[in-house]
C-alpha cells in the first residue's frame, strides 16, 4: 500500500512540475516572426473610388490578402504595381495583410 502512495505522489509531482514549466513558456514574449515592411503607405483610406494604392520603399511584388471583420478571406492576389482594385468589395471595414518577400504588415481598410 505504501508503494502505491509513493508512485501516486511521484506522478503528481511530475505532472505539477510539467504544468509549471508550461506556464513559464507561455509567459515568455514571442519573437517577431516576420519583419515589418519598410516605408509602407496605404492610401486612400477610406476608399471611395474602388482603388487603393500600396507603396513601399522596395516596391517589390506583394501578396495581398483581405479579410472581413469575421475573419473570412474575401480577396487574395499578387500585385506588381501600386494599384489594387477593390471595387468588387462591399462597403465596410476589412483587414488587409500585405506580404513583401519575408516582411509583412497588417492594416485596417475601410471601403465606403
């Protein structure tokens, strides 16, 4: 009987120590996974003419992903110029994610 208590207490100590180390890992700040895009400019915002212009310092090809406020992807495209056509999106608030090589940025986009 004493042997069972020893095994049970050993297992409990092991579980509590694992739980404590897992909480320490959660509390550490996360490293930034992607670099930010240098010189990012998104205009006009709010958009009223169906076109938004995205310019950066490097002016490389960009992957554009637009999400609605519920998180549903509504547009995904690649652009090589500054101009993005958003005339097919209805009025509202969106989240736009811009990827340029290994750098990325997320902004709020308002369409009137």
